[in-house]
C-alpha cells in the first residue's frame, strides 16, 4: 500500500466502509483500489498485485482492519486477496476457480484417463 492522492474528477466506485467507519475502500476505473483512513485523511493505493489491468471486485471487510477482494484473471478463474489495512500487509492471495472451471477441469481429466 502506497500513500497517494486521488486525482480530482475521478469517480469513486464500489465504496465500502468498515463497520466502525474508520476506513473506506473504493475503486477508481475498476482496476485501481484505494483505502482512505478517515482519522488522518490519508489515502493509500494497493499496488503490486498481478494483472494490474484487471478490475477488482467483491470488496468487503472481514473485520475492522481486514479488506478482502477478488481479481479475476479469466472469466472463470480468480484470486481472492486479504489485506490488513492497519499494518498495510498482504495477508493472503488464494487462487480459486468457479464451478464452470472446475467442471471443465474434471471433464478434461476424465477424458485423458479414458483415452
């Protein structure tokens, strides 16, 4: 997370505040993710995650300081991220497929076994 500012005129999307209303998370143009600390007024951008051109989705707060979100690398395959905004550290990056991808993978393996 790098301290930054949001350029004037950019529309903040997907706004999510944590329960005690101490942090706000939001995207700009879908592919840029920010966290604003209400007490200090500082804004941080989450940077360095793979596939920077892909949009973030499903922003949610697990607790007062853990932001979770997804970034899909393909229509049926994504990575679920968890970041502690207080310590500004990545806690987890877990790849996951959806049901369509899993079904296709199972079928491909079954086809290989039967050949």
